[in-house]
C-alpha cells in the first residue's frame, strides 16, 4: 500500500455513489414503503447485535434480582399476596359485570366481546435516535407476532408492532410523530385522535372544536375505531385544555398513562377469539404456548 | 492488508455499533457520543485508502437498520462528514490532538444537522437543542478514542 498513489475511484465519485444510493433508499423506504418486506429480514440480521448490546444491562438486572436479602423477598412476597387478594376480589366483581354485559349485548343483538390472547414480552433495546420513538422487544415471527399488533403495559397502550423479525420485533410508540391512536373521552364518549408529537410525555390532539366537552384530568381510552387497538384500554390523561377563540381549534394536550420512558415488560394482544378463559390465554413463555394449544 | 487487520478494523466498528445502541438511562441518553462516527473518522485519518466514504455509507446504513430510522438518512450524513475528512486527511493528521477534537466536533455537528434536515424534510421533526448535546461528548471523547485506536493500530501493525 502507498498513500501517495491513490487507487480506485476518487472520493468525489464515491460520495456521489453513496449519496445516490441513500437518496434511492430514502425515497423507496419513506415515500413508496417498498422495504416493509426486507425490513423483517434486516431486523433478524441485526438482532444478534441487539442481544449483545443489551447483555450488560441484562447482567445488571440479573444481579439486582439475585442479590436481594431474604427479608426483602419476604416483604415483596407478602405485598404480592395482598395485591393478589385485592385483584382477585376485583376479578370476581368483573366476572359478574361481564356476564351481565354479555346478556345485555345479546338482548341488543350486538356482537359479544371475547377475550384476547396475550403474551408477555421483554424490552431488548430502546432507540437512541431522538427523531423516532421505538423499542425492540424479544418476540418475533416465531411467536406469532404480526405487523400492526397492539402493545400495552400494565397501565395502558404503549404502541404497535412496526417491523417483525424472526426472534425480535420493533414497536412504534404512541409518542412517535408518525403515530396516532383513535381515542374517546371515557367520561362522555367524545371522539378524538391522539397523535404523537415527538416528546416522550406528551400527546397532541388536532382539530378539536371549541365546543367539545373536554376537561383537564379526563381519561382518554381507545375507541377501537381504527381496528388496530382493542376498545377500552386507557391511553392518556388530559393535561391542558386551551380555548383561544382566535384559533380555529382548541389546543389540547395529554400525557400517556403507560410508563413509556420506563418500559421493561409489555403485553402483546391478539385479536379476540370469543372464548371466555382469559387467564389461560396469557402466554408467559413461547414454549408454554404450545402446551396451551 | 492481512485478514487479521481487516478483522480488527471490523471489530472496532462492531463495538462502536454496540455502544451506540446500548440502553442508557433517559437523562444520559441525550449525551450519547457518536461512537460510529468517531471510529470512522479515526480510520479514515489513519488509513484513508482502506476506510473511506463507501465504508461510511455502509456503517450509516447498518445504523439506520439498528435505529429504525428511514433507511439512508444516517448513511448520507455519515458519508458527507467522512468525505470532508477523506479530502483533507493529510492536513488534519498534522494538527494537535485538541485541534483535531474541535474539527471532529464540527463534523459531528454537521452530521447531526444533516440527519435533522433530512428528518425535518421527511417527518416534520422540530429542532430541540438537545439534538446537539452529543457534539460535546464527542469532542471530549475524541482524544481518548484516538489514543486507544492508535495503540491498537500500532500493536497489531494494521496498514
């Protein structure tokens, strides 16, 4: 090698080549969406790198979980027992209400609502790119994950599946600028669209008339209108309502109820199957799914 | 250029890619330095006939896939920043390490601005000053990465 005599094309030619290629990539990926299929393969190809990059964090978590005192474990355990008792009592109430609701729906000749299949997934990686709000989870096409699937945490809607790889997939969060969820106010049923604004703790609502009855602290739940998200899951809480008559619409902002910036485990939802054994459908590990079938 | 030295260069890139997607707390995350850009700039200064604009484009593409951004955005920004160094490597090599750090800071700012402009063009992103925080950490990091990679290069006699 000799740096004085350069070989191959000049830097200018290389730059033009790379810029031309990336221009084509940007056009076909953004405007024409031609990479939806290839993205799955690309995601599978880079997933070993993602598993490697999260290894130190996983080790820290493992250490934090294993190095706890006996007393703390007992205290946690007691707390969980009390929680379970409370939840169980609520579930009993819920069963009665659900049965009543089913009867009423049958009387009104509306379709019955079944229970959705669910699967627990762990967050593998959070993107460091400030322009997109996405996370990667450790479930992929092998577990039956599909594009556009609803993802929730213990508080509310988190987002939907964007690209599916074989063992990992990418979740688009509701706070991303390209994402929007159809919601309604749980108090009075006013319909809105909650769209991401690119800030982790804010959702925006465009085109809301001044006459709409929306107050601060109203809970927004999914309306199920888009067909992507099942109905009735909490999405956000209204934080500010600004009615400036000089503007065409009222300015409404809300805060997601899901802990978007502190996600660790999420729940994937499958569409309703009309069977009423809800608890049996929760899949904790992929191998348990086979047993349930 | 033996296979071993190729592998070592690839390994440094792999570590840089891992460092740029490693999960960090939200408060520190805004300050994450541009690991891939720093490593690319070092190899482009040291061996401009091995690592140059094409490698920058490929690394940018991999970063696009890893970050889930529109394919080609980081590739274009990375290629333009590295092109400036590839054209002036003989000048920049002779600067002192802190002068180099400032140049790397300017290139890193250019990289972030190109990414922002492309994102603005594609998805109406709004500019926040926090998008340029990585420039500071990149400037601070450059001397250390430079010394480390030079040690690696001399130790393994990568030419």
